[in-house]
C-alpha cells in the first residue's frame, strides 16, 4: 500500500484510504476511524471532515458531562446497580440518596461539588443529622460517603468527566457496649420459655444455641433442619424494605439471600435441643416460627415479641440481637476455637468475630487471671 502522507494511503485496488484518531483509550492505545475516496484530495477532505466531526462530538460530550446534575448521575448509577445487586441493597442505597445526598446536591453539577463542601456536609450529618437531629452514627456516615464515591466514580467512568475526590474524612467509630445476657439472665429466660414452649419460644432457644440472625430465623423453614444429620442450613434471610414505586404500600417484606456468601452455611445443632425440635417438628415446607406454609413472622414482629418476653422475665435493655452476642460469648467461655465459631456465625474472618461478638465476662476474666496463681503459689510454698 503506497503512502502519500497525512495518514492517507493508496490501496492496491486503486482507491485512497485515510485514517484519523477516533478514540484514545485509558490504557494509552488509540482507535482509528477510516474513510476512502477516488482521489487523494477527496480522501483528505473526507478525512478532515470526519476528524472534525469527531472532535466536535467529543467537545459536546465534555460540555454535557461538565453539566451533569448529581440527581441525574445518581439515578443512572442506581439503575445500573439494579442489574446485579439484591433488592435489599438497592433499597439501602436509594434511602441514602433520598434521605441525605439528594436533598443536599440534587440540583448541583457533580463536577462543581468541592472537597470543602463535602467535608462540611459530612460534619453536619455527624453532628445534626437524622430524624431527631442528634447526628448520624460514624457507621452511617461511612455508608453515605461510600455511596457518594460510587456515584462520583460512575460519573468519571461512564461520562468522561473529572470529579473532585472526597478525600479523607476522619471518623472515630465509638463502639457502644454490646448487650450480652449474663448466665443468670439466660437461665431466667430459658426457664420462662420452657414453662410453656411455643413456636416463638422455640425460635428464641434456637437463636440462643446457634447464633443465627433474626432475619435468618424468620426465613427458616423446617426443611432446612436435618435432625438425622444434627444440622441446620442457612441460605435465606427475611427483611422489610421501602417500596417508593408502590403508592399503596410504603414497605414490603422479602426473603432474599443472606448478607454475604459466608452467611450461607451449615450449623451443627447441640444434641440437647434435638429432642425439643423432634417433638415440635412440622411439615418440611412450612416456616419454622409458624408451622404454616404461607404464613410467616417478620423480624419486626419477632423483635416485639422478644421485648415482651424479656419484660415479663425482668430482663432489661436487651434486643433480639443480644442472643447472637450471648451465644458467641458462651462459646468462648466454653473453650470454642475462634475459627469454628467464626464459621458458625457466618463471618468472613475471625477478626470480625473477636472484635464484635466476643465479650468476656468478669467471671471469665477472673478465671483466666487465677491461672497465674500457680506461679505465685510455687514461690510461696
């Protein structure tokens, strides 16, 4: 192929071909566009026109991109996420957008939002955010920042615009002490439940001795429990989500996959509760908490029932999740290895288990401290 210059070549068939830059890839590679003509001059003209048209379209794209409203980009981002995320995750992101980010940045161009504005906004949420104006938790602030970063990243990747990075926003996550039932409180609760055991009481006992989450309990069916193999399978959870697209219902209950892949797990059953499960066993396709096929108890209702039971027992300030922490603490007290406990709880690693769910009691600390006495006694004697 003969070359004439200006990226124009004479092909073997006698026609001229011109090449122009059509796209510059992120990795540095270049994509070319091609035109052809009967003469060199005609091809040069067509090449210049094609290159000019491309350059003009890129300028329009950049101009449009620099005037992308945050509301527009965030909606595009959310629609794109719907293709592969769970319905419950989409509901969470939608709430963060509707409650916090859109009221602040809805009518702003995303390229004009500054780092200082973001810092002031997050600080304001931390101090005065929330329905009661008492400030959002550091954990919630992290979620808001994460969603903003995701929307900004989407704008950069899909609309070829430059967005100011959020930067570091220091957050001290002050951990509240987690509620764990003492041994005496646990005995009091069990005594109350066993005095007249029903489906609700059986569910509480199961959580107390397996550590499953409230949503996992509500989604559990009898077919998920194998008494022969002494195990239960966790592969679903029940949650209530907002439904803004439905004018008749503000929320709905759904059964979905657990929060992470690690949460899909097999849990061995303690032999002591097998006779109780055998006695109260229902048909396989029925819900564990109701014994019925199409009737379930949702997490909010189960939480209220648990509150009523603890009040009747004289146990204060304990929510349903305290059962999971109590289970983890009892396991450590009985010498469980942490790796086994982590897998039973459905955690990604032992660090989460140790940091969030292991709460040694003062009795256990005293027992461990007493182990040092052997060194002192040997010197005294």
